[in-house]
């Protein structure tokens, strides 16, 4: 993750508009001042961090060696029959005509 002051301004050519309450705006302005950056840099940095966190578990699956071993052991076990699964899978799809 990049520090707040390293967000590039060279290719900023898209506008993002948001509405905020007066209370939210005051809080954000205080945080901008405390971080020593400008509003755009602050907002873009934190929006990017939030987006990366939301997408992290959808794009990357990272485990430490111990957790990876446990994961591999779990996936090597044979599948167990689940009550009702065969009947469910044998039913016609409600989405096909």
C-alpha cells in the first residue's frame, strides 16, 4: 500500500462526486489536515484502500504455510454425501423452460 503523499496526480481526468452530511465533511476535513495531504489525495487514497480490501478475498487467496497445509488436507478428503443434495441436483431447473 502506498503512503498518502504518493498518490499520482498526473492522470486524474475522471470526476467522482459524493454528497456528505456537514458532520461527515467536517470529520473528513479534519482527517485531511491531520494527514498533511489535500482532499483529492486523501479521498482517492482511502477509496482505493477500501476498494482493495473489498476485492482482496475475491481476487487473492493467501494462507500462511500452516493454514495452507490444513487447507490441502481438508481438500484431499473425499467428498461426503449430503442429505438431500442428490434429490436437489436431480430436480429440473426453475430457470429453464
